C-alpha cells in the first residue's frame, strides 16, 4: 500500500516539476542573455525573468522536488529492501529528512527572503 502512495507522489509531481524547472532554467538564462527573449518569442523578458526568479516559483519547485524525492526514495526502499524492519527504518529516515526537514528549510529560506 505504501508503495502505491509513493508511486502516486512520483507520478503527480513529475510534470509540474519538469515545467517549473524548465521555467527556472530559462529565466536564469533570461537574466544574463538577451537570446532567451528571442527564443521564447518575446514572452520571457529580463523583467519577467526577475519576477520568476524572485517570486514564489522557486519555493513551489523546491516543495515539488521534495515530494518527488520522498516518493522516489520511498518507492526504491519498498522495492529493494527485503527486511521489513530495515525497510520501516529507512522509510522513517526518508520521511524525516526529505519529507519534513527539507521542506522546513525551504520554508524558512522563503520567509527569510520575503522579510
């Protein structure tokens, strides 16, 4: 049952994560290169790149990445680790490190940036 939950996490975060990473990647180049504006047919100007990079998108992409990693590592643990006790311990470590601590750090950094 837990493997199914992990699989759903990976499935539902993959496309939004890909789109978010692509936008962050393009906007990063948009901060330093004028060719990005031509490549995106004028949609991604330097001003828009700054808004994307300093807005909420990096935080959202970070949370999506944390959920994706939580699901992927959990799925890998369920499939590869045969000992039930070891599997439970590794899943708990995954949940604490990737599912709790990493999002807390992202939130603190996002709130600190806004202050």
